């Protein structure tokens, strides 16, 4: 079934493309065309075979941006190959770095060519749950992101969303705005990577640079 029985996908979708219709919340790009690719069950667990099938489906449908708001510390050559093929077909791949507050990056964010996104809070600090370190390309808002939700998670089907999944969704929304302007995947990646702010060192537990995505500069680019 295409229905979301877990809620995570609904929250990701709302951050990316919640409608501008004076109801509820507005996403980063309300005009985006979203493709729901379901590879996880109602408990939030998924099989590698289903994830691979989802990536292959996205390639076949010529999807512009693949948002991967999930993660594992287990390497998979098959998934790495599928993502490499997606990129070879002009797709921008954006993934959540992980929510273990560890100096590490989860797969698929850790694969070469994938934009690995961490989360920062409202004060410009690395979120208390976000992974960090050299494997994270940059950090985006991922704290208290009000978004669409299944009714059991909040009143009127809207609720706050925390996690690098939210941050990755935010970046995917920004990327879709740039794609709408006619930029190719490689150009979008370049714009995202160069428009960052180096955060204060006391906000950073890592020796690696703590780069915060500069949304204002990106939208003005």
C-alpha cells in the first residue's frame, strides 16, 4: 500500500513541500512534485531489497532529487552501486547523517557523491542528537521543524519534527527550488556546498569544520 502507516515519510514530505494553502504548514518548496517511494514498514524497518527497488524506480522515473532520510552503519556494495547509478543518471542524492551524536556518518550519507546533512539548532549549535565530523558536508535546520504528521503524533495532523531526517528534507526542498530554476544536479550541489557559514569553534565538538548552510545566500544566488 502507498499509505504511510509510520509517519516518518509524511513528516519528511511536509518539510520539503507542504502546500501554501493557508492550512497547516508550508514546506520549503510548496510547488515541488513529490514522489513517495515506500521501502519501510509501519515499524520503520526496511529490507535492502526494497530500498534498492526504490532507488531503481526513482531512476526509471527520472526523479531529480533523491532524499534518503534513513541510515545504517552497515556498508552495502549493492546500495552504493545503486546510488552511483542514480548519480550517473543526473540525480542529486541527499541523505541524513544520523542521530547518534557521534563523530561518524551513517550510510547512505557516507557513500561518495551523497550530500550528508547534519542538524543544527536555533542557536547555531550542532543538535544534541546529530552526528558530526568530517563525513558531514554541512548542517541545516533540524530542530522543532513543524510539519505534517499522522494525527496520533499531534493535533490537527501537524507536529514538530527533530532529526537529521528533517535537516536532509530541508536541504532537498532548497535543492528542488534550484532545480526549478534550471540548474543541473552538479550545479545545485556546487551552490549548496559553497554557500555555508563556518560556525564558532566552541559550537563544534569536532576538528572538522562546522559548516552551516546559508539559506539566505542560496536563495539570493
